[in-house]
C-alpha cells in the first residue's frame, strides 16, 4: 500500500494563528484510492504530521510501503521517526518547477523538455545519463537551478523500485492535489473561514465526493506482492534463482 500526503494552510478569522489541514490518501492492495485522514495542526510541523501518522496506526492501518509527498520537512521527519524502513518518493513535478523558477526565462521551455525526459527514462541509469548534459548545460548560467534539480535526488527515483505499471501516479503528488482543486477554489473564494474546525468539516464534505472519481492503480494484481516486500529493479521484478535456472534450462 502507498500513501500520498499534502497540506493546505487555512486562515481562520476567529482564531489568532494560521493552521494547516493535513490530508492523507492511500491506495489499497485492490488498487482503490481512499481518503485516510484530514486533520488540522499548527502548520506542517513534525509534531502535527507525527500526530496524524500515529492516529492512522492507532486506527489499525498497517505500515505502508511508500510515502509520496512534496519536500515537507515536518512530514519527512515524522515518517523517518515512525517508519524508518518505508520508502519515500518526492514529487518530481514540484522539484522540477522549483528548479525552473531559478532559470532565466529564455531557456525554460528547452530545460523543461530535457528535465521531464529524466523521470520518463525506462531505467534509473538512463535517467542519470540524461542528467549529466543538463548539469553541464545550465550550471554556468544558473548554478542555483542545477542545485535545486539535484536536491534530494535519491527520493526522486524511488519509483524505480516499484512495478512499471505504477510509475505514473508514484512520480507526483497529483493523486492528492487533484482533489484539493475544489477545496482551494472554495477557500480562496471565501478568503477566510471562521474557524479551522469549520474548514476541516468543509473539506471532509468535499473530499468524499472527489473520492468517487479516483482512478484505481493499474495492475492491481501486483499490489499484494509489492505490499509484501517485493522490490523491483527499474520496474521489473527480479527472477528468483529457481526461476532463473528454469529459464536457462
């Protein structure tokens, strides 16, 4: 099972401080995606995310295989403390966009094409080969952008450890951000809500509607094995020794 996590800052008119609504969406071993949690906390701190993760475990949720999120330091610290063995994938879309913002306007279109070719490579080694020309090309004119592209690179390629059929939803946090769209629309239109509890209730009302439109993960028959600990190499399941001998024979 995998989970996608994201947060939304909320301005509450009757409360002195801002809060963050923390949302977790999970994919079951059947491929179905469901809303697991919507909780409020003081911004996206380690303590806030830690409380959300502990509550999920207390409610009976077993440890999951991979957490997909943007670069939330609070979530990363909470996940590492509670599930140090679990995999973590950082949203490639956010990382690329953040890096492109540091480039001059003129080469951005070309750079976007080159950068998106990396995570679309059929192997991690090929992706690294495509990275080197980009580094050499843009480092002289925009070293800050290159630094951003390389930041936390190990967590940008975690998806290679999972079946190729699952790569698309594993590379970004679109799964959790897409349902946020109607929520953001309403919170922006309202400018400010009266209380954080009111915002939480509103989002709990909207997300189940969005949940009905969630796409199932492809190849759900592979999910029990993935959840059981099978680790893929470049999206392909390694042959066991016995199987390899059979193939050779």
